[in-house]
C-alpha cells in the first residue's frame, strides 16, 4: 500500500542537504542537532555531522526542526475549479505552510468517488511539492443516497472517506458505511451538520445573526450529528473522525466519548480558535465559513479541547474561492477560507500550548489519523531519525510577519487574516529530501 505515497518528483539520488544548527523536536523529544539528508533520506542526526562537499546548507539557528506538518483537510479544487486552486498551487501553499502532506477533500467536480477520479488526482500530484493523499467520498456524488465503491478506492490506497461539505444525513446509510469501513480498515470522517436544522443559515445562529439579519444555523445542527455518530460508533465499533468541530457542545460530546473508550478522533480549524461570529458585522463574505464562526464561549471550548487532548488535530479546511466567486452578498457567497499558509503561525500565536504539543496536533497525530505515518507504511509525521524519508519543517518561532493575502501562493485570496500580525513562521520545508521552501520562499 506504500505505492500510494509515490507522489512528488523524487530526487536525483545523491544530492545532500544539511539542516544546520537547529533544535530537533519530534515525538521522541527535543535535542540540538544538525540533520543530514542524502537523496530522499535522513542519514544522520547529531551535533557532529559532516556533509559531503556540495551539500545544500539550510540555516536553522534559533529554529525548530520538526517532522513535516500534515493537513487532514485541504480543498485543492482540482478537477473542476482550477481558477480557485490546483493540486500544484495548493501543494505550493502547503509547502510554504510547513506541510509535507495534505489530505485532498473529495468535493471536486467530478467528485472523488471512483477509481478513475482518484487516479487522476494522484497523477496530478506526481510533480507536487507535497504528498497528496486522497479522501474518497462516502456516497456517490456526495448525494447521500448510495455508497461509493469504497473497497475499490481503498485498494488504491485511500484511507479516509468523507462527504465533506455536507454530512451524511441518513443514519441508516451512515451505519452501513461504518460497517463497511471497519471491514476495509479505513476511517470515515464526518462533516457534522444536520441539514434540517442548518437550513439556509449563512452564519452562526445567535445574537449577531439576529442583529445583522443574516439567516443563522444553530450550534445544535452540528451537535445532533456528533451525538448520532457517537451512538453509531458505539453500536458498530467503527472508528469515526470528526471534521472541524466548532461548538462547546460538540467538544463536550467527544470528550465524554473518549473517556468511555470510543475509537473517535477530532480536528479543529484555526479559524474556530481565532475568530468569532462578530467578524460578520461588516457583512464581508471572507468571514463566511462552514461550520460558521462561533461566539467566544465556543472558541474557548475549542481551545480547551485542543489543550486537553479531546481534539487530536489542527486541520486547515483550506477552501479557496476565486475572487469573482466569493465576492457576493454574505448570504449568497460560498463558505470557506484559505488556511494552509497561516495555520501554524496562528496556532503558535494564539494557543497557549508548548510548541511540541502544537507539532503533535499538526504533524504526527494527523499523520496517524490519515494513515500516513510509519506505523501504517507511510513516511509522514516523523520521527526525525536516520533511515526515515526526509519530510521536514523548519520553524522560526520568534519571526513575526503580517499576512498579505495578495502574497499567498494560493490562486485565491480569501484569507480572513489580511493585516494580522503573527509570531512564528515556517522558514524551510524539505519534502522527500528536496528543499521546496528556503527562507520562506517556494523553490518551484
Ligand atoms: Zn466541512
């Protein structure tokens, strides 16, 4: 199954790279060390490495050298919406954000619900600067009516399935999908939203939606599906991953389920711990996202969930929309915001967590959920050790920068963080031994 990880150009066998003078931080601990990479592999980690002549030197003084980040939730828009993003441009944005792997969501046009569609994305990703893992759809065309050929997709290496963009509305169909997924050893990921409760809501239902006259969707639209799926997980024994949890109620449900021992995991998106529904006050559609921005109390609960281990991963929900598509009245604009290039910096700036915890949430824990870690035959999420494939992220934790949406690598500009000052930045990214980002510049 390791076949699926052959995206990327691969490198001419012998080029050497030395990451010099940093502090290596991974799941095994923290130590000052240089990292020597030859070809696509880490060959030495230590304080006395002697690189071969001609090695590329990456300065990491004052920096943290970590396993590459892994994003569980990326919308690459290809095929079908190439004006918004492509596999290539999205992967470049990922590299700049420190990610060496992304999970591509299946809500493309056509949907990634067939072997042909999945192979097409793998093909597009062969020259990308990050590994692109595909999430397959649970149901054909994400229509929620009949199951996609999950076995065939699993055969191609698909490890995670979701109808993201919508939740699977039918409990009966979801139960069948869970039973099927368990047999295949794959994970279902749910976008928790009950359509009958969400209705045509365009933001969180609360004081701000009333004041602004924008139709709201209540927190309970998310929470009833979390609760339903926990009941289904309990009765089937299947694993479930909850996408972008955004409410205090959802976080509480997952916390109790984990205490009970259910095999569930969850992610949160940076915008749900950095922005609130008050951002909609100017009717700027850049703040429209699904699930919607929530009040301060929910933001606090998401942070608490990240701190206490209820939430396992920070995932971007990077959702590019071309300017002409996004520039509509708030209630008509498509939901979604860019995330790949700001996620790590937002976490470092806004979360009161040790850096190693943030790396756990953004590298090795999501790698395990996506089935991309060493334990499952992949090579994402570390540890940084001789013999491993060199997927590395070098972070300057003290660098400050101001977000300029026009300077992002995405084909779209819909970042809600324009003008925001952030602390902590990706300096270099190494993907399969290739320095794809050097000093915050994409190399190709
Ligand atoms: Zn979603």
